[in-house]
C-alpha cells in the first residue's frame, strides 16, 4: 500500500464515528447519493471520501467533519508541510462543495507533524498529525477557479494535445515519457544541472541535440565536457586523474549504506521521515588483490542503529586502509551516529577520518558518453566496467526500492506474493553490488587503457617523489592481481 493511502486511512481514526463512502470512482452516482444522505443526517459526525460534483468537476473529500450545520474540510497529505499544489487542490474542492450547497466552515491540510516524536507508550495519532488552516489563502485564489475550470475543459475538448515546449518544470509529470518520446538521443535535458534559463535559451535557438550546441554558447565546464565527448566520441580523462587517486589504495575498503525514512516512526525516540540506517556493505581489497566482503542487514523488529554502528566498528577496527564511498552520505550518517551514541565516538570517528569520496574524482576527471549526464554509481560503473550489470537485479534495484522494501519488512506489511527471506536476499544482493561497483570503478580508473594513458606509465614520472610512484604502482599491481584471480575463478567454474 502506498504511504499516502496508508496515512489517509490512519487519519480517519482521529475522527471516531465517521462513515466511509467506499464506492469506487466508477460508481460516482451511488457515492453522490450516499454522501447527500449522510450530510442530511444530523447524527453524522464525519464523512470519509465524501463525493461531490459541480460545474462538471468531481471531487472526493478525504475528511468532511460536521460542526453543527457547517463543515470542515480536512485534506490529508503524507508530506510534513503544506505545498503550493495543496492550495490549488483545496481551492477546487471548496468551489465544488460550495456549488453543491455545503456550508464550508474551514478548509485545511492535515499533514504529518514533523516535530512529533514516538514515545514509549506507542504512537499518538492526535499528536502525529498537524492541521494547517488555509481558509485565508483560498480566499485569495478562489476568484480564479471558474476561469481555470473553463480553460481545462477547453483543452480536454480539443482533438489534439496542446503543442507546448518541454521545460525543466515538466520533470516529475506523469506524461514526461510520452512528451519526450520523440526527443533526440542526446537531448539537451541530459546536460548536468542545466538551468531553466539556459534550457529556454537553447529552445529559443531551436537546439534540442547537445551536439548542435555552438562552441560559444555558455556552458559549465562539466556540461561542455559532455558536449565535446558526444561530438568527438572519445572518453575524456583529465591529466590530473592520477594525482586525484593518490592515497586511495589499494589496499582499500569500499563502503555503502542503505537507510529508510519511514513516514510513521517505527522506533522510540524517532520522528517522521527521520533517516534510519539499516544496512551496510563493505568490500576490502588487500595489497595482493584478494577481495573480501562483509555485510550487515538489520532484522527490523527493533531500532537497528546501534547494531549497525557496532558491527561496522568491529569489522574495520585494526585496519587503516582508506575507505572509499560514493557520496557524502556515509560521512553524514556516521556523524549522526556519533551524536546518538557518544560511547561509540572513538570507533566511529576512526572510520570517518578514513573516508575518501570517489564521486568528486569521477565528476572532475572523467566523462564517458554512456554516463548520459549522470554521475551516479549506476551510470558510471556499467560505462567504465561493462560487466557490472544492475539490470540483473530483481525486486530491489535502487536506493528507494531498498528503503521501501525494508520498511515493509519492519512494518510487517508485505505485498502480495512477497516474503521476508526473498526481500532480504534482494536487499543483500543490491547493496553488495553497489560496493562491488565501486571496486570496479576504482579499478577502471587505474587500469583502463584510455587515450590519455600517461597516467599508467608510472615510471615516466621522473619529477614526482619516489614514494608517490611506488604507492600508485602497488595499487595498480593489486588490481592486476585482482583481475587475474577473477579470471582464474571463471576458468575454474567453466571446467
């Protein structure tokens, strides 16, 4: 069940004695009849999913609460604050209800209270929800509603969809895929951090393909790097790549975390949407090319943060190799754990001090056409190491899917056909692949035969300190040994 739907059902419990209009959308006439009867019945205290229609517009009100002969509209949202689109939604509802003869006393958003903290006594739904009255804001926009409705019906009655140029504001729309289907393979939308203003300027020049952008058009360094790679077909590698890899090993460790942010706090002392780490994967590559793996995945029946932290400390204590990550997220999470568990500060700080982020190195020193404007590990790893294949993952294939999968385990609300063992297996496989992908990206940066291959001729650096040369050479040899071991394992399995 979607979070929004679940929270909407929970919100009804705050209004005991209410009646649910459970007719589906295609039984709208029946829903209207039931709603009308309940409104007329003075014994009705609240109506859930009340149905109304006016000016050709149909609406269902999440919660309609009686106040004598007047009614309060409560639109339930799973967000922790009011958003602009909520005001628009509510304005339409008020228009329809007033047109249906309902005396509206107030209209507001019933949303999650981000300051609520779960106590030892369990969840308190009265405190969990907050209500923001938007009656005053609605008065300012209400006058425009009839014209807006008329405009929408005018569009709906056309034989063809409006010819509107796509912009960055279209992102997130349900029709994004439909509207962008005829765009070129290298559409300007893929340019990293392209501002709405720059997108508009390109549209004014009738430029949709990145390769058609003229040399004198102002782009950022990263955007222009992408343009050049697509034009000449050659992977970009900066002359400073080798310097950026100094101090990263191997020997090295590769670490990735998974967290959830449940709308409904699961554990004592936590609040809605608080990030809770529940899983880590750690690969370690030694100087001889041997790769080892450790992992942690919480059970879900209690707060996992302490066991998450203690397990990581236990695995990494006694080692001193750099720990490679692929964002600042792991550092932020560990610092949060330090604040939460002062007694673990020394062990956790020793990990934080060893963290090295690969993402800025990749973003600043290399670009491959198959990155497609994105620098996530899921774009970078398959481009630099094609045998890394995220498409083989089933069930859990990204961070959001991992988060929601563990939430279902922790809540005890599995989907149809799901089982805890299968979900756990998918979570372990996904997180393990993320750290293995980091190993492969690191290896590709050090061992691939790029056009700019001076980095790999380490003995040529006569102007560099001998220590630096030897460190990089040891790391390169470790990766070469690692590759040999993989090939040997493949050969042994085939025999």
